[in-house]
C-alpha cells in the first residue's frame, strides 16, 4: 500500500493522452455509485451517472501539482471529491495560473463538488498535514458484532489512514447524449 499512488475505477483514464477510452472499462462499484448518486441528488443533479473514479493515495510527503479536470465530455456534470484520513491543504485558483489560489483545509469526511467553471479552475494539493482527531473505525460496541477478519481489515485501514490520505474523485465521463464522442478514444 505504501507504494500505491492512484487507481481508476469504471472508465480508465489514460495519463499520457489525458483521455478516457471507451474500450478500457471495468464495472463501477455499486456502493460507491449509489453513494455518489445520493450526494448528486442532494446537490441538485438528479441525472448524474457515476462512470469513473480516480482514487489518489497520499502519504505525508505527497503533493499533487496544479491541474484542471477537463477530460470528461460534459463539464456541467459535477465531480465529487471525498476525503479520508489525514488533512490536506487544497488550493483552488482560477482558469489561468496567474490568478492567486484560495487555500482551504480538506479533512477526513469532507466532500467537494466541482462543476462548470470550477472544473476548469486550477487546483492542487501542496501539502498533507497530520490531523490527530481521526474518528476510529472500531467502536467498543461494534467490536463484538464483527468477524475477526473484518476487525483486522478495519485495524489495517485505521493504521494506514493515521499516516496517509485517500481521496476518491467520482465523475460522469459520457456526454449528455450518453455516448462517447470520437475525441475521447
């Protein structure tokens, strides 16, 4: 896990071409899909379809350089970013690198939604900060109700999140017509 930096779900992203490929697809996880649809409905996007996710794994010395999220076909569709584990400093700028960014903390459990112009704004993660007040995944009441295998998995996850950050970015890839344009291939 310490060497892992990112994984993709659903439509896989080609980091070299900065495009999605219709033929490079795995089933999108049902639980994550339902969670993101629920968030989308609450935010006024009832037709959002989760089709891809990029999961970033940050360690205490990790950063993410400034970039925009412009590869999806419909930029009016929201992008949901869910944070777990350690806190980060998140910079959100403008549509050029000349515009000074606004700095904010993203803590475990925070969700950011970006759509329209916000997706074209440069954003970055220059620093991960240790945040000591992470909630425990195992409570005294629930410890009796789970299997030993599940308990070990949760303990492993707690240990990982005490020194790392996981960020799940959920996106709708296809355009309003529900199909890929030739530029995506």
